[in-house]
C-alpha cells in the first residue's frame, strides 16, 4: 500500500476529457498531474503543469515518465498492456496490468465474469468466417459480431440478423479475433461505478440509467428507475467484480436489465472513470474523479451518496453550440472539454441537471 | 461588449489560490488560461497551460502577455494600476483600471462609498504623526491606523487605544499615506459577492457571515444569520456599488453589521473573487469563480441561489495536516491549494460543508 500526500505527482496516460477531469480532481486535492499523451492539443494538457507527448509504445519515453511521477493511472483501456508492464517496473500503476488485460479483451472479460458466476450475453469466440457461421447456428439470430479488442462507442461491432448478412459483417470487422454475442432483449441499460481502495474498502455510486443514441451515450439518469432491491443487486455484483479483480480505482460496470431472469447481465466493464458517472461531480459529495484519485493515492474513499435526482446529457458534435441555452438554465451545470473542432460523434461536453426530488417508484 | 467563446484565452494576473480556482472554472467552460505571475511554483500554474513568469512592472512582458490573450482579469487588487493601463491598450481588462484605483486606496474607496450615500466607519486621511494626533482628537479612541494601500489580512494596520500608543503605531506603519478610522462596535461581519455582466445584469450571492481569527478569515457561514429583510438591504447596497462602478466581474463587499443605525457600514470592497465566497463552489449552481469568468467573457450570468446552508472553513498553516479527518467527513468538500510549505498564517486550503437544512431564524 502506498500513500501519497498533496504535492505528489500523478501520471495519467491519455489526454482526453476523462484525463482532464481527473487532473482537475487531483488538483483540488493538492496533487500535481503529468499527462502522457501522443496527441497534439489534447484536452487534458490545458489543466496540467506537466506533459509528455510521446507514443504509448515509446519505451524510453515511458521510463522517463515513470521516473518523474509517483503513481500512474490511465483514462482509457486501450493502452497497450506492454506499456503498463514497462511502467510498473518503476512506479505503482493502478488499475493493474492484469485488470487491463482482462478488460481489453471481450473474451477474457466474459470468461472472468462467467467464472465468478456473473451472467453475460451468451458468446463464442471465433477466428474465421466458417467458425462464425457455425457459432451463429448455436447462438441464433440476431447476433452481434464484436472484435475482441479496441472497440468503443459501437465501433468494431456489426449486427447480423440473417445468415446472409454474415459475409459483409465479417469483412467489415477486419479481424480474426472476434466474438459472437447473442442479442439480449433488455428493458434498460444501467451502470454502476465502483471504487475500491488499496486497503480493500469498496464504495459504489448509485446505479445510473443510460440511454444511447447512435451507439453513443446520450443521457444518464440517477438514480436508475428500477426498484430499490434491484439497485442493491446491481451494486452487489459490481462490488464482487472489484473485489475479485483486487481492483484499485474506479471501475464501471455496464448492465443490461431484463424483466425475466437473469435480470442482470454484464455488458462490459471499463477499468476507469466513465462517461455515465459525470453527474457525480455535482450530485455527490465525492465525484467519480476525486474517488479515483483518492483510491490510487491511498486516501480514504469519499462519500458517494446522492444529494438528489440528477441527469447528465452528453453534448455530441454540434450540440455544443447550444451552450448559451445551458448557461441560462438555472439547473444546468455546463462542462466544455476544450476541444475546438465539433466533429460529428465527438464528445464535446456535457450538462448535469440536479433535479430537486426523487420520483416515486 | 466583447463575447468570448470556448477556446479563447483568459489572462489572469496573479498565481495564488484565487487564480488557481479561476483557472479551473475557466477550464470547465472550455477556456484556456494564461497565468501571469512573478512567483516561482505558484498554485495557479499547476492547472493552466500557459504561464508568464515576470514582474508586474515589466512593460515588455506585459505587452507580450496582452498580445497572447483575449481578455485579462486579476486575482488580487495589489496589481499596479500602471500595469493595467499598459495592458488595456492591447486587450480588454476587467475589472477596469478605474475600479482598481478606487479599491486600492482606502481613502478613495471611502470617498466613493460615502459619495453614493453608503456608510463607512468615520475616517480621516493623514500624512504625519502630528496630523494623526489631531485626527484622533476628532475621531476618538480606540481608532485604527491603516496604510491607504497594500494592506490585507490585518497587515498595514495598528490599533490605537490611548494617545500614548500613537508614536509606536505610527512608526510601525512606515507610511505617510495613512487613514485613521473610528473603531466601530459591530455584532457581525458579513460579505456580499456581487457579479455584474458587461450588459449591466447584476446577480448577487447570499450574504455570508464571516468569523475571523488573528485578522484572517476563519469561517464563512451562509446564509448569514441575520433577518431576511436585512439580507436584502445588504444585497441592495452591493448592487448599487457594482452599478455605480460600471463594474464587470465579481466584487466582494465586506460589511460591519450593528444592531443600532447605521446597521450596515461597508468595511471594504475587493475587486475580485473572495475568500468568503468559496462555499459557492459546492453550495450554488454557479460558483463565484464561474460567475466571474462568465462576466468577463460576456456570457450570461449564472444562477446564484443556495442549495442549502453551508459553511466554509479556511485551513491555515498546519491546519492542512488534518486533511484525512476532512476526507473522512461525508459532508466535507476538501480543497488543497497545492502549496508545499505550511507556513503559519498561510492559506493552505479550505473545507466546505453542505448542511442539510436552513436553521430557523
């Protein structure tokens, strides 16, 4: 167990909006941050005093970075595991390389979850179109083909409704590491942000209900509109996952919720702060970002209770141009990520509304 | 009127905790910040991407800075007016040089306030010990000698209880620009943070009750424990001040509150965000820092209503070592300013507690 006090330097791999919000939470607690990110003009570098602009595979640069920081974390899970293996020879890295390996690979992820008795969609790993065809005969239609690695926001996925659609879908993925997942009918998607400290303490945020548009998160609502007993079950599953992984930091668990058993299936886990938890900045005493910093620095975890109902809306692409509407809305907390080009599909900011009362169930 | 959108660069004179919190508020709205500060290792440089480390009187550096930013503001009022005069030839500066001039000089400040019918302590400007002696005969004892300029946190002040104490007090101030103020018995100190936009819109935060220890703010409590009608009166006075000054940004007005008339006397005004408004980060939809950024960038002002009762405690010097106690307190929001040396009297951080209900009057 390491305990780092204010003045210590937190290294963050990745310079996107999650790195940016982590850096700001770290600053509030008195830490310095050092962003490691290959991208020019990344959002996080605007709020940090130290920056390394190098490739994630540049071993010399990684070692250099490791020697300048007291702990390393990351804002996205597509960091090469090999990079984390290099870093951890010099400095503690949270979450661990083992966790990263599991969560980078949809096959390992599902095997891990099923192995500890947590339901997922039925799946099968395949390497060729022929194997895929055979697997579809077992899993049935519709099904979803997903590359095992490096997918996000619907990228690296293709739905197959009929056998005839397989060749196109297969060609589109351009991969020989694919899993085929059964298509699960569900009533709701929710996520639980779970934090685990170095001492094993676990604290979860209230489950959020997530609504997607074009495969990108559009809206998160807390608390999720499910019965309190179900909320507890979802939180318990998230707790088991972080405990089993010996996890340190914030982990996001995405669930499909059905009215018939199994009520909860885990869609995926993300070893990082998560878009569906941004409401915690205003709606809780401790935000997901502060909680992550507390966990990796060995500080006590903070209170995660909800002040009230809240709603977080992503501002995608040109949505950001409605800024003035949100600034005039007394219930809206507006966040701009400092990205200049409002490209379609790009996460430009978000707005959190604190809503005064909890709706009756 | 200028309107700056995200991506614009806000220049901030001063790199202390106020500059730091301004920079973080600016970042949330998508602005870049450029800190201008002569000090090595200043708190604000940790959360900004651009920094000029030069003297406030370095004309070349000031012009250079002005050309790199879209608007300039400042985090403390002891910036030379001449520096602002140089800057404003190249870039808008808010608050204005005129406002800065008034608020830097206790004499001009009191003349301005009395001139618009707002009460202050009785006072007299003096240049010599002989003049001071004569003034004390009129004002009476006890009285406070204050240098006209560059005082803060009780510095540049001396209390004179008896005529015999004058020589020592006078020698201590080392100034020939002094005002003598009558000592006002008061029940409470409060402050009102008023914001005025470039379009003349004015919004005030709830009056805060301020409790000092060793001449340094110790505790701010909102709402101040005074009758609602009195709260309105204090807010109205603050509104008149910012309107009369044609002010842009946040201005802090400190009042002495007495049970006998005049109930309110203005102690001083500060043309900047203020220590007694830090609770607004968590207790209001818009913080004083965000409000200041909105005003100087020509954005609509934000909502300043209180979510509930709140209390802000300054962490001075070694108080900061109690960090873990505050981190474990579910009601406490802990802020560390990133200063390494916990010198006595130094503001190291603060803690805001949101308290659930408003106490009955």
